[in-house]
């Protein structure tokens, strides 16, 4: 069990107080015992009456026997007196020590408990600013979007001590991060918007030059190449805009069934799948979540296109969705060459791709999985990719589940035209989204 800092400080305060109290009590006992040993005998001796001796000796008593009898009587009296003095001193010593140790220990425990209680209260007051720092940092770290929550500040008031300096330093760091994220987001959005105009103008000029009657075959071929380059740049800019948008908070949410989204996106990508020679299979069940339908559609589209383009000829892609453990789960798996596990984290970074020889159609800009990750985080979900043993990837998206808008809603649409599965793929019925 991990003790909090407040508990550890309280235990330290209480322990030090008890140790100091025990040392003080021991020193008091030692001094008291020493003083009692010195003065006890003197006090008892002064209180004792002198022992009367026998009267004047007669000539008959001066004999040897009388002298021995008197010496023996005096020795017995001295022994009795000494024994009585020791008994009285021990009794007094025991009573004093018992009173000192018992009452002193009880008083020490009571005062020690009170000191621990006051230590707990004082530690709570001292550490309360640190709790504010921790709560603010936890809220910022728990924000789904990268820059959400950076507007929060601790704004701690109080004396200029170490805790105040820590809070002010944290506020300064968060403020600089906020400005950095805001500037980056505005730069991407503004640059993307500014680049759209010259690209549209360049596409129009190329099309005009291509469709002139006097245009030679070389000019038309050059125009086709330029249009392909222009189209790739337009997709890149669109991806940047979507990436900037997906990092913002999703303010408008509505119930979305991932099964409907998968069916819709599968029908849209059927032409590209047929042209690449890749078979797309779907296995959908109702998977209700809440969020922006267009952004969630882009998640499915990017994952499906990623599976198509990063594949091998005559490969396959499977798309499935279901509800599991309170989450709407989307899973996209594809065939292909093996992917090293250490390359997985880099795939979710912008403009990061693996070798081009893995690509069936090199149309991607390296933003697909980055956009997926940003959208999923904005919807309070998680995304995870793992390499398959036979090659390719399995990407799993988990989003918070939501109740369907209508209890009696019809099942999600399914694509048709099933085909035989590859060996080892199982006997579940799936539908093929092929043209």
C-alpha cells in the first residue's frame, strides 16, 4: 500500500515527537533515580532516633562476657536498622518510578497523538497547493485532444515560497505550450487554405492546355502527369485541414452506428479495391457510439484505404465492428509483408510511411493513421495497431459505446457477394465489397 506524502509527513512528525518524548522521559528518570539514591539515605537517617545504649557499667559488667554481649546486641541493632532503611528506600524508589513511568508514558502518548493530529492538519494545509497543481495537470493530461485544456491555469495565490514558484513555473510552461499548439494549428489551417487557390488555378490552366485542338500527344501526356501531381497535392492539403480539425474538441455529437459507416465506406471503396486486386470482406454487428458522423466515417475510410494501398497483389482486407465491454470496436486487418513491431509507433506520426515497395498504389501522403489517431482521441477513444504473424497489420479502434437512438432500429446494412475465405481464416460468413 502506497502512503501519501501527507501521511508520510504526519508519521514523521509524530515519530520524531515520540522519540524526543521518550528521550526526555528517560533522562528525567535517570536524574530522578540518581537524586533519590543520594538523598534517600540521608533523609531516612535523620528521621531515625538514636538507639539508647545501656547504663553505666558496673564492675561486674566489665567482664569479657558483658563486652561481647553488648557488641553482639549493637551489631544486631545496626543490621536491623540498615535492613529497614533499605526497605524504606526501595519502597519509596519503586513508588516514585512507577508513578513517573506510568503517568509520564500516558501523558506522552496523549500529547503524541495530539501532535500527530496537528501534524496531519498542518501537512494538509501545506500540501493543498500541490493538490491544485496535480489536479490541473491531470485534467490537461486527460484531455482527448492534444491541445485541449491548455487554457487552464493554477493561478496560485499566497506567499512567495517553493510551492508558489512551482505553480508559477507550471503555468508558464502550459502557457507556452498553449501558444505553440495554437500557432501550429493556425499555421496548418491558413497554409492549407492559401495553397488551395494556386492548386485550383494550376489545375484549370493544365486542363485548358490539354483540351486545345492544337495540343500534341506529348502535351496531353504531360498534362495528365501534372494533373496527377496536382491531385496528390490537393489530397495532401485536405488531409492537413482534416488533421487540424480533428485535433479540436468535438462539440456536436450524435448517435452513430459503425456498422452503417462500414457498409457505406465499403461500397465507396469497392472500385479502388477491384482495381488493386484486393478483396474486402466485412463482418459487422451493431456498434453504437456518439460523435461526429463525418469524422468517424473518415476513420473507417482511412483505415480501409490504408489496408488497400499497403497490401500485396491478390491480398485481402477485413473490416469488422462490434460492441464489446462497453465500447464500440472497429477492427481492420489486411494481408501484406511483415511489419516490424518497432515501426508501429512511427506509422501514427504525420508523413511517416514504410518502404514504397510495400505499396500497391502509392497515392497516400502519410497522414492517414495520424488523422485516425487524432479523430479517435477527440472522441475519447483509443487506437492500437499490431503486426500480423502472416504479414500486414491489425488496427483496432475502441470508442465509448452509446445507446441506439431507437430501440427498434433496423439492422445495419450489409454488403453482399460472399466469397471463400483463405485457409485458416475461419468459417464465419462475411460479405465481399467488390465491384
